[in-house]
């Protein structure tokens, strides 16, 4: 993939090399691209800062970082990261990310999305990427509103929420993202909140280490159009940040579903985490078998043979 987004050239790799020629991890300065255009106080700043921390901590290099998004305030994310990435079409971050993940097994793909982007226009892609267990991490920065388009009801807005599309208050039941993720087959599901930086970092790290589709539901307040939405989850605002009980078995799907179903704001932490073969692994297996069968043929010739077989 080429560098699609950031206009600034990426920092040359020499900068990341030590005197012995060994590559060092990137510094924050080397990862930061444009200054974020979010409103002061927006929860998304915290998620971005923690993504930078994750890159620093895990010593990822520019060419190993892939940040993909759809459209929305939250989806402006890749603009602010000095690495490969794409600010793609509204709701379509996951198909794009799937292509990158399946074709570049050496990368870990991060997709960042908003609640509208992921669960409204992109709802089907969420279901199918999860059920296919395509290796990537999806972080949904949920502010329970359409921020970029200035306050419409989103699929996670609570009943009664007054917006430009529901001036008398929302009448549609909201979805519960974690519950939905478990039920459609995501193999890693976690919940966190932008107001708890250590928790966000630990959660993104665990998600990155998961071999499969990892979903992080991150509450991230829109101070402009839904101020106070997550006070109930913030001890500094009189709320409670309840962590997943230590006794919870993350491989128990029913137990995870039950925990995910708890009344808002519910439990924070890893709710579900199981290992099952990814689409990436299954396809690689088929490719390896075919390569053995058609030794000496180029990839496109094998593809042509496959098409001929389908006729
Ligand atoms: C195909 C298409 N439909 C609608 C829009 C308009 N649009 C842009 S962002 C957005 C919703 C953003 O909400 P969300 O995904 O929750 O992100 P936020 O801005 O809240 O972070 C909409 C409806 C668009 N850009 N493209
Ligand atoms: S409108 Fe809301 S979501 Fe968008 S940048 Fe401002 S505070 Fe953040
Ligand atoms: Mg939103």
C-alpha cells in the first residue's frame, strides 16, 4: 500500500536507526502527523494519544502501521497518524481493512470508526467482518450521536435523546455494540472508555495481540453535541467504572453475552476472547495447497485455472 493520506512525507527510516544500524521504535514525534481538528475536549483526542502510546510501546515501524477509517469525526483518525492508512467511504472501513489484512499478513490492521459509521451505514460490514474472523482490530469511538453532521440520532443513542432527526426524543431502541459483536461471531470483544487512559491502552494492546477480529467498544464523549453522555461511567463525574469481574471466564460465550447485556454503562474490560481459525489462515492454507498442486505456475495462472473450473 502506498501512503494514501498524509501529505507530509513519512520520516525516513534512517531516523529510526541506532548507531549500530539496528532499528529503534518510533518516537511520538515521528508518529504524529497533522494537528487533530477535533473540538477541544472531544474524547477522540484521548484514543489517538493512546494509539500513539501503543505504537511507541510495541515499537511498531511506519510501514507496519495501517490505520483505516470510514467517515465521521472519529474517522478523521488516520489523518493524524504518520503512517500508511486511508480515510475511506462512510461505513466502508471494514471492507477496505479486510482487503489489506488478507493481502498483507505481515501487517496488523487497525480500523477506527464511529457509532454511525460502524453500526448504521456500516452495520452489515460489521456483521460479516466479525463472522469471517478477519484479523484486524476495530475500535469504535462511540459518542452515541452523529458528530460530524452536527447531531443526528445514531444507532447507539438512548431512547429519548433529542437530536435534529428526533426533535421530540429518540423513539428507536439503541443497539448494544458488545452484545451485537458477540452474537455475530467476533472472537474478541472488549469495552473501554476514553476517560480511562490506562484501560484504553491495555484494551487496545490485548486486542492487537488477538489473532482474529478484535472489537473494542470505546465510549468517547462528543462535548459539542452530547455532553455528559458517559458521566455514569466516569467516577470523576459521580459515575462508576465497573471492571469485568476477575472471576469472569472470557471463553464462555453465554457469560460474556450476559455481562455485555448489563444496563448502561455496564462492565469494562475484555468480555469475550476465544481462538478460532481466521479467514486469513484458512485462505493461506488453500493457497499453499494450490501452490503445491500447480507448482511452477504463477498466482494469476492458478487463479485462471480456478475460474476455468467454475465454468
Ligand atoms: C454515503 C454517505 N452517507 C452519509 C454521509 C454523511 N455522514 C458523514 S459522517 C456521518 C455520521 C457520522 O457519525 P459517526 O459515525 O457516529 O461519527 P462521529 O462523527 O460521531 O465520530 C454521516 C451521516 C456520508 N459522508 N456518506
Ligand atoms: S463534534 Fe463532537 S465528535 Fe466531533 S470533534 Fe467535536 S466533540 Fe468530537
Ligand atoms: Mg458518533
